[in-house]
């Protein structure tokens, strides 16, 4: 049996690829307009022009949301807002109002440093009716299982345990699944791009190993208290018997996600 070497438990830092670096550079060239600049910009445009650009931003968000891919400010400014960047805050404010009043959605900034936004159903934040904690989509059910394992193991878990857990549920990562196809790709690529999971290499391991953490979207969308209730029902055990998880679940559930600051 191959011996595993691990000299450090420090999580490896992610090295951004060329595309990510370009997006960061694009965002760094964008300066948030002042209130005066926004007002001057609006004076040079007709209401119809502003409404049209706002509609384009809304459409861009909705297309990205279909695949649960977060929207980067850099992409939004470069590909949609373009020459209207001097009124960016106003466009984002109007788009947020449309999502709220027309679609029943809330725009949330999940990454203040890189300015990444997602849309969530307003009912989910009020009633906890998340499609993940009440999955009807099989992929969301798969994700719910993985998030549950990570949460119950203290927030981080090696990939081998995840694969073993899925195999016990008749989902073998080594075989093409009838419903999910390439299971490993769904978990390590699709869920990661959607920011539900973080998948990082564990340093100084041979052979190379990886571990999973909750992603930024999961932290916003998923109710840890509902996961704990689910685990209690599964194991016929009082959720409070997992004292650490119970404390974390109820401390996090009291913190409501905030709306985007339109930065």
C-alpha cells in the first residue's frame, strides 16, 4: 500500500489561471463612480437608454443564474455595461429593484473582494425553502449530501470520504452514472464553478489528495440547521446531541444575508 506523506495541514493557496488574472485586471481598472459622476452621466442619457441598459444587465444575470454561475463585476462592466460604466451604481440599483419587484429575487454580493453576485429567491431567505435543503433536482440532492458530510465533519473533508459516502448511496465516482453522467466532473467542476463547493489540493501529500469546503454560494443559500435536522432524522438522533454543529447552525441561521451594495 502506498504510504501517504503529509508534513503540513495548511490549506494550499489557489493559483488563479490566466482567465481569472485577466478578469481581476479588468476589475482593477474600474473605478466606482461618485454620486456626482452618476448624476452627470444620467443627465447625458435619456430614460429609455438607461432602462435599456438596465434590461440588458437583468438579462445577463438571469442567463448566468440558469447555470448557477456567479456574476463578476468585471464581466458585467466589460461585456454589458460598457460605455455606461459612469452610471454603474444606478444601473445596479435599478436591476436589483426589478429582481425584487418583478422576479421575487434578491441580488447578493457573495465576494466583496472580487465583487461577485448571485441571485437567490426571497422566499428562501424568509422561509428557508432552499432548493438544496428541499431538493427536487437530483443534482441538488447530490450536492446536499456532500454539504452535509462536510458540515458534520467540521467544515472540511477529504475527497476520499466524499467518494466513499456517494458509493454507499450507489453513486460510484469511477463509473458513468445514469442521472449525473461523470460524477467527479459534476462535483469537482460544476459545483465548484457555481461556488457551492471549494475543492483544494492538500499540500505535501503523495499521491496528491484534495479536500472539500463549503463554497461562498452554499454559505448564503444553505440552511445548516435544516442539514442538522435531516441528519437527526437519518440517524434517529436529537440534533442537539451534535453540540458543536448545533451551535454553529443556530448562530449562522440568525445572520441573514445582506443585499448587494452595488459596488
